[in-house]
C-alpha cells in the first residue's frame, strides 16, 4: 500500500524528477514492510505520513488515515472502538496534548477490547513534527506474562520447598538459593546473597558453628574433591542445636552444582524410635502370655514368638519363618501333640477358621490334656494372624464360674423372693429422693396399690398417696412428713425412729445412706412387738414379784457354781441373810453359812458339795435333804442351756407327812382306821401262799351289818359313820390279835383268821363271840341302836385255794345268812355256788328277754272305797321265759336293778302302758312303778316327755309311783326331778308308805298326788292288831293334806270295811280283781264303770 502524502510535501514531491520518485517508492515499500505501525504528525498534529501497518493495527479505513487527517479524529475513532483503556475521549485527548506539550518522548501501552496489547511511543522530530510508532506486543506480552508466571511459580516453589537449595556456578558463586537455605543454617542474609563465593559461605558457616571441629581449608579441600569427582555427594551432619541435616551435592552438566539440604531430625528421631519400637516389639512379642504366629497368603510362617514354639512344644530349629503351615502341623503330629488327627485334617480345620474369620475362637485339645484357644484374624494381603493361649485353667475356671453364676442366679432368685417375703417394708430412694425400688410389704404397710408407688416418683408424691389413704395422723401434710424425713437425714446421716399411724399401728423406720447418695429405708410394723414388750415388762415385774413371793426357794448358779440370783424364800428356808448370800458367792460358802445356821448336823461343807456334784454328774437332779428339826427339803436341779443350774428348793416336810398318811390311807380305811380291801387282799394272798409250807389253817369271815341302811337313812350319814367306827372298835375287842380285821366298804367287814382260829372250830367260836359282842345295843350320839351282824365263813384249801375264790365262797355264805334271817353265821356249802350260778344264768336270760319280747304287762284296777267305781289301773310287768315259764317279779326285778337293766325295761313298760291306756274306753289314769335306779338316769324326765308325745297320752292320765328309797339316794337331785315331772302334768304317788323312816318329812317337802299304804299294814287288820290305828292315822294325814290314800292288798270284805272306816279313799287288791292281761281290761272297765 502506498504512503499517503499530503500538504506542501505532496506538492514538492509532485514537482520532483522521476528518479527521485523512484527513490520515494522504495521508501514507501520499506515502510509498509516493517512490523510496526508508523505515523508522522505535523506540528499542527495532522498526519504527515503513515504506513499500512498503522491502519491494520487500528483497523482504520484508508481514507481515515490520509495525509492531513487530524490526530483528534484518529483518537476519536479509537474511542469509538473501545481502544482507550476505559478512558473517555476528552480524558485521552487532554492527556495526549499534555504530553506533547512537554516536548519529550513518551510511551504507553493500550489494551484493546479485542484483547490485543499495543505499545505506543511518541517521539518529537525535526521541524516540530512527532513520530508515533505503534507495535502490536500481544504475543510478546503474553510470553512475558507466562515467563513471569513461571518465575513466580518457581520462586513460590523454591520458597515452599521443605529442603534448602543453593546453586553454585562454575566459579563457585551462589546464583540461586531459597529462604530455607538461610533459615536452616541460620545464615545472615546480608552475607549469604547472590554472587557470594562458596568460600565466604563456608567461612560464615564456621562462624555460626555449623562445621564444628573443621577449618575453612578442610572445607575447601572437601569441596574440591567433590567437584573433581563429578558425582553426587551425600552427607549427614548434626548441627550444634541437635538437628540432623541430610545434604546432597549434584554437579550440573555445564559446570557448577546444585546443593540441597533436608532437616531429617524428625526422620532420624522416628528411625531411632522405630528401632526402639522394633526392639520393644520383639521383647513384647516374646513377653506375651499368648502365643502368636503370622502366615502369608501362601500359608508360610512370617513371624512367631517364643511362646508359640513353647506352647506347642515344637523344635525352634524347625518352626521358623518360611516353614509351611502343613509342615508345622506334621511336626506337631510327629511329636504326638494332636491325638487322633492328621496334618491335613489340622490344616483343613485351620484354613476353615481362616476363611470364616468371624472373630470366634475354637479350642484345640492336646494329647496331654491341655486346651489351647485358637483365634484367627485375616490380613489385607491374604495372610492371617493366629493367637494361641493355654486356657486349660481358664476353662476349668469357666466351669466353676458357671457353677458359681448358677448359684448367684439362684441366690438372686432367693434374694428377690426374700425381698418380697420380707416382714419389713423396704423403699430405696436416689439422691434426688425419687423411688428406685420398693417391695410389696411397703405397699401393705401404707395401704397403697401397685400403681401408687412407681420408680421415679418423688417422696412427696408417695407420701401424698398414703396421706390420702388416711394412714398418717390427722393434721400432717405430705410436705411436713417429707421435710421431717429430709431434716433427719441431713442431721444424722442415717437414723431410726418410731412412728404411730392413724389406725394405731406402730412403725419402726430405719434410714441408711448409700454410697451413691441415695437412701435405703425399712419400715417394720412393730405393733405386736411393742405390745409384747410392754407385756414382757409387765411380766418381768410380775416375775420379780412372783419370784420373791413363790412358795419355793430358788437359786440360780453359773457353770462355776457361783450364785447368780436367789429369792427371799430360799434365804428364809435356810435362815440365811442376803448380806452374806449375795450374787457371786460360791456354793461352798453358801453351804458353810447354812451349816453355821444349824441346818446340817455333823457334816462338812466340802463333803456336802462333793455329794451334790457327784449326784449331778450321775444325772440325779432330784434329791431330798434331811435337815435338823425333822425338816425335809426337796431340791430339783435343772441344767441351763449355756451352763449352770437352776435349783428349786421346796419344803416338803408336811407333804412327806401327808404322803406317809396317804400311804397309810391307801391301805387303811379312813373312817375306822382298819385295813382296807387292798391291804386285806395282800395279807390274804400272803396267808394263802404260806399254807403249803406252814401246814397251818386259814379262815375268812365276811360280815355285814344288819339294817345299817335304815339307820343311815333315818339318823343320817354322820350317825351311820360313827356307828361303823363303834362297830370297828367292838370287832377289834372281839378278835384281838387272833386275826386281821378290814373294812371292805359300806357296812361290809372281813376277818382273816390263822392258826387254830383258822380252823372251822376256831372260826365258829370267833363268829359266836362277834355275834355276842354286837348283840349289845350301840349308843351313837345319844341314839340307842340295836343291830346285828350277818357272817359268812369260808375255810382255805377246803372251800377254795385262791383269794378271789375264797372271798366268793365267804360272800355266798354271807348271802345265805342274810337270807335266813340275819344276825347269824353260815359256813360255805357247795350248793351255795349252785344257787349263785342259777342267779347268774337268770341274769343272762334277763338280758336277752327284752329283745326276745318275753315281757308283757298286766293291769290291776284301783277303785274308790265307797262305791267301788273304777279310778285307775296299775301296770305290772311280767316275764314268761321260753323254757323257765313265768318268772316271779321278786326274782328278776332285784337283778334288773342291780345290773341296770331296769332302765331299758322301765322305758318299755312306760311306752307299752301309755299305748295301752290310749286305747281304753275311759280316761282313768294308768300307774307305773319307777325304780330308784331309774332316778339315777338324768334323762328320765326327757324320756317321760318323749313317750307322752309319741303315744299321745294326756299327761294327767299318767301316774308315777315311787318309793322312799328313791327319795333317800340324793334328795336334792330327786326333788328337782320330781318337780320337773310334775311340770309335765303327770301325777306323782308315794308307794309303800309307812315302812320307812322319813315318809312324813318328804310329805312336807313335796306334795304328792297320792299315798299308797303298804300291804303289810293291811294284811292283819282283820286279826285285831294295832295296824288299824296306823292305817287310820295315815288316812287322816292324807285327808288333812288333801292327798288321796290307797290301801294296797285288800283281799277280804272285813279289810274293806276297816280301811273304809279308817278313811282311805281308794283300795287295790284281789278283793276287786287280781292283775289281768291287756285283753281283759275292757271287761273290767265295763264291770267296774268309771
């Protein structure tokens, strides 16, 4: 592109010659070929000359940058293209003018918005022109920027190196170094800088003490050798401050060398520590209680400790690194360590454990009984680590621990059961006074439910619930109770108190602190105990009172026979003083004092004590001591559980006398003083036993007072007793020393005669003498009594050889004497036994007769004495035996009374008579006799009531006849029963009136409905006896008392006329009718009317 020329210069150029124009063309070509934009401005700041590069740099059209174009226009064009670096056109133009005005060259760099960087330089030229040179330095600037960046990075890297670095050139001058080089050696930066010689650096290092012990010449010589060697040189040096520096000097190809230094202090320390750790590891490895081995992935041993070799009792020369696992097991099998297993089996088991590698271990049982625990852990490289431990004792301990654990678990169960079974309530609180645990008893004590007290509840909440239950006394709030509790806890650090609840119960509360700051409280209901304590205190008081008021003496001795305590009675018994006999005194001293009081005659205390001890050693705890004054003391020793004795002393002097008297009474009659039946039987037995050897005789007399019962009934028992005593004295006078007299009971006596008196003749003489003696009247308490004695005699060996049989024979003889008129004697005869046997057989038949329905009733009418009209019937029992035929009432009634059979027989009579009476066509009463034996039956009244109810008989139609014998046996009880019978509504009649001694008195005490005059008074009325006067008196007595009188046994018209004249209201006897059977009663009713 051709340069543009403008103005005068252009005109000049147009006037030039062609040769000159050719030179200008070459200049234009040269200007257009340069890389810079070139522009010349005239003094008026218009373009004078510009090349093509100028237009390219600014992207201006050719017409824009022509000759004469103003500089301002060019600047404006650049502003429109954003090429002013962010300045405005005015700012850029003002700056440009200011620089041009200075007339000095100036330059600046402009960054276009397209990223190019243009270097602009203005330079003044001749003639006031300015030459502007524009150079596109974009590529150059980028390269410089990259080099600067790389240099910055290099500097940064150099400064951040952990190593010190220094580069020396071929002239041994420092050209490059980093700050680490300065700080590592502590160099002065003013000395060690670029361009300084190695010698100066080394000299400075010697000054700093870096090269201890070396001179500068030695350092220079070392440097020359290193440079001359042309190879890398490494050194390690310790600085004075203890740091270790590792240096390296490496020559450069063009000469010079690179020096690096590294602070290896930590590494050196680490290496030393690592070496120490290796040493310790080896020591620890071999000091392990466990055996250890490590195998690689190929199952070869890497390492093992000494315990591994020792545990498996292997050969250290065999088991070493590199050996295979199989060879190790083969070695163990060869040694016999694995009974019953091959090496391959052992390897398979081990590899199975390696593959599993779950942290579990297994036990390897060795042939010597040991148990090896094997634990396998795999490693990342495929190998594995094995730990082996002899757990033989551990396994045994585990078994024992399991057993102990089971015991502990059992104990825990027992503890839980104990906690719930405690008699005490228990509650545990933590440090915040919240419930931790409580038992059921605690809930019961405070009347709480399970949900009322739960773990975590506060004490106040718990107490609020018990307050709501009304357990605590009124007026006390839960907060009051809790505050009191806390105050006590803080004040006492554990305490006990007694609390009275609202319902009267008493609690003993104990609080104990625990190590964790909590509290354990127990609650015991001591109501019963407190009451028992009060009662025990009262008992103690009573005991003390009783001890000193007891009738016996008491002394308590310890195991050394020293007195513990004694009561007042003990001292009084022996006449000793409490001042002398006090607790602690020895038993020997007590005995000395007792002897001094005259309790023992002619005895030493040592002998007495020795005797007591001998008796105790023999187990004889009871003894009787005879003291002076005929005193007898019974002493009973009781051993105490923990040694010592309790001795009870009792004065048995009077008791001994009583016992002797009792012994006498046991063999003698209390009333007469005569031997009793027991002693008599003993002497009888002795007498019979002596007969075979002595050849003597023995006679037995049984005696019975005649009419004694009548005397007893009429004159009373005291008179009867005195009468027996008088008889005993008369018997003693009559018998003397000839024999033994005994009272057998009641009015029965017995006499045993021996020798000549024991012969039949001697016995008969004695019987006559006794009869004569007792025939004389007896005077007893002013009463003259005539009596006699019936006697039965049996001769030993002739009649019987045994005592029982001899007594029986004498009784039979006595029975015969009484039957034959009394006041006489009879010898035993054989037919008496037969009579007795017949009586016994009759008794047996009588027992069966009721069940066999052999009894029946007959009825005898009772009529009024004037018109002989029917007034009633008397029921009489009759017995018709199947073989014997009719049995007289006088034969079986006494036997029935003696045997008690009269009671069931009497009930049968009562029931039968009442049932018959109900069927009669009349309302007359039926009379039934009651035996005295029936009145001994306390059920008699109930029986009569029941029979009346069952039969339907009106009570007023039943008349019960009793004899005086009933009234005599127990008058108070009898009278009560009579009144009870009367209350039933039945009639009561007195039978056989006049034959006894107390009839009149009973008429006064009980109002009978009827009295029946005994037939013995009626039988002789027609013979002119005095009986008529007696009958008249009885009839008048009955009339005056308003009681009917019935004369029994009226058999003739004369007797009827007399009893009618005497005033008897009714008669009964054969004159009217004999007793008739039940079938005949209807005819009697028709005949006699009613």
